[in-house]
C-alpha cells in the first residue's frame, strides 16, 4: 500500500476520498475482512466458527485482549463483568425523564454519554484506567439497553442475575418482571449469543471510525462510545435491521416483490433494498449466511411461522438473479435476516439497533483500547477540498439581497 503521509510530506499532496472508500485510517490486529471472498475473522478465528463454538463473553475477551481466555481467565473476566453490571443510581434516575415513545437509540446516546459524568476521573493513557473503562462499558451497556426498553413500555427495570450467562441476562432483563417467574428459553439464549458474536466487531465501519476519531482527541471513552451509538443509528449502518422489517412489511406478500425490485432498480425516490450491499463485501456477507441459517433454526425450534420470512426469501431470490444486483455485487448483509430472528424472540423492532449497539460495544472498546495502547493516538483530522468563494471584503459586499 501507499503511505500517503510520505507523499504528503514530500509534495504537500493529499488524497480526496469522500466516504473513505480507499483510505486506511489505522493499523489494527482485531478483525480481518476479505470482501471479495466473503471472509470475516476475529483475531484470526472464523466468525461462523466462533458462533458455533464460543460464548459471547469468551469472544469479548478475545477481541479485547487478543487471545482466547483460559478457563481461569474467563472465570475472572465473567466475575468482573458481573460486578460492573451495577449502574449508578443517578444514571438510573435519568430514565424517568424520557418520554414514553422515545426511541431507545436516543435514550442510549444520552445514558451512555452520561456515564462520563460518573466516571470523569479517567486517564486514557493509563492502562488500568482503560481496562476498567472497557469492562464497565461491556457490562453496563446491555443493562442500559434493557432499561431503555422497559422505560418504553412502562415496566420496572430489572437487574441482571449472577447465575445467568451474558446472553441469558439480556433476555431476563428484557422480559422478566418482579411479579412473575421467568425461565430463560435456551433456544432464545443460544440465538442471542450468536447475534452478539456476529455483531461484535467489523473493522473500520462508520461507528467504529467515529469512536476512534472521538477517542483520538483523548476524550472520555464513555462519551466516545455514545458517539459510536449515534453513528450506528442511521439506516445505512446499524439502523438497517429496523429498516429491513419496515421494507418487508411494506412489500407485504411475495407476489409484490417484482414491483418492489423494479422500484429499487429505477432508484425511485431513493428506494433501496435494505439489508443488501456492503462497502467491503462484494460477495455474500459471511455473517448473513450464519444469520440466515439461524433464523430458519430458531423459527423451527420455537414453532413460529413468520410471513415476512417468505417475503425476505423471495426478495433475495429475485434480487440475486437480477443483473442490477449481480453487476453491482450486492448481496444480503448481516442486517437482512437478523430482524426476523429478533421478532421471533419477541424483541420489538425499535430495539434491533440497540442490540446491535450492545454487541458492537465490545468492538468499539477493543478498537479504542488498541488505538490508545499502540500509540496510534494521532488526532483524526481529515482534510477537505475547499470549493467556496475566494477572499473578499465584507465592507465592499452588498449582501445577497
Ligand atoms: N439497494 C439498491 N441499490 C444499491 C444498494 C441497495 N441496498 N446498495 C448499493 N446500491 C447501488 C447504488 O445505488 C450504486 O449504484 P450506481 O452505481 O448505479 O450508482 C451502487 O450500488 C454502489 O452503491 P454505493 O452507495 O456507492 O455503495 P456504498 O459502499 O457507498 O454503500 C451501503 C454501502 C451503505 C451498505 C449500501 O449498500 C446501502 O445503502 N445498503 C442498504 C442499507 C444497509 O443494508 N446497510 C447496512 C450495511 S451493513 C452494516 O452496517 C452492518
């Protein structure tokens, strides 16, 4: 590759690359993607294999530390994460101020940012401080996510339980109430474990790059993660899982697929096939492949028939056989099937992107920690091509009117 800094030093040139299509912003040893082949590895391990064989917390440790944990290391990590699941009462009190129909992503931006009020004494350059911040965020974000949901339905917020796994605790905090016996469904727990692993990291996507840029000024990491949540929210990124369900509901039945595809191809009012396409993958997203299998399995094991699955399958079939999609190498991405699985687990659409954020927090803190610990803390500062007016005199200007 070309190190543009050498060229810049020698000539003053810089590259113009809106959307950063061909600009590497950092060195990273966390996630490897081979776009043309459709491969995704965490620290060298295949993501589909990890979904099959690992627990979410093991993968969190792997991403953060770089190696698979030993039994003792995992037990210690689990204990630490459990301890940090407690949330300061001041942050808990914030939830009562949100309106009942507030989008849970809006709540997440606010409450994660508010953690930086509680943990303000933090030196990102101190390794122990950083490690503590990473663990706190991995532990607390799922609790905040479930509380955002409970707030939206007016139910009391539940605390996690020490006897449950990371994935089980998510389901417990989402669906248990103080008045009823709640048994975590093992099919649902397995599905959440897989969802979390699949979404944990994906190199320099928009939200991760946002976290890195925010962190490059040595800002408080809790505020940096809040910035990542905001960046994830949009439908071109993590918000796509919510947008896919909206699209499938609008299509309604498989018979309407050809008309919808015609609208997409005609680029009618910016209509896109949500959950399709990816900046890096020019092949089937390996996470989408896993998700597709998982959806079928979860629906079958839970005995659920979702009419939207038929619409999604027909849409995929029609799109993959169409020149528009073939020529542009547009395939389903991880968001295409994930919403159908989450619906089957009883998770409302408004929580889909929150769940993405909860899982991606592991990647965000790992990337932030890597950036700081590897001395890559050069402030992120892209350039621009100025296209405005030449210098002119205020006193000589008549104004636009
Ligand atoms: N539906 C229809 N056409 C599409 C789609 C789509 N989903 N995605 C790309 N295209 C077309 C574009 O119109 C463009 O066509 P053109 O050459 O005729 O102008 C061409 O394919 C290239 O598209 P770009 O927008 O340049 O691709 P880019 O890499 O910038 O965008 C993105 C990637 C944002 C993911 C895009 O494919 C998209 O909007 N997909 C739908 C939203 C989505 O699913 N987002 C989730 C991404 S994965 C994630 O964040 C977890």
